C-alpha cells in the first residue's frame, strides 16, 4: 500500500479558517492535512498518510486497506 492508494478529499478553507485547502483521508480516522494550494494539500496529505500508517504499525493497530488501489 502506498499513500497515493488512499482517497483524499480536498476542499477550500474559509478565510476565517485561515484560507488554503483542507485534505481529509476518509479511510484513516483523524488523518488530515492542509496546504496553500490543492496540490500542496494533496502532497501534505500523502505525508500524513505515511505517518498515520507508520504510527498504526508501531502501535500494533490495523491499517485499513484502500477502497481502491491505483494500478
């Protein structure tokens, strides 16, 4: 499994929330990131996914398989 195998939802943040874009990974509870641009948010999300998986493995917790696996 690679971070890019997971779905990432990107949405704009309001100016009240600091602007930029939020990136949420629905399959990994609590896994989220943000960035100034959609591309930056996605790149940061991939890093967050890798960290999420690493932490889960270290703690002996299951890692959900991606719903869809990129070919």
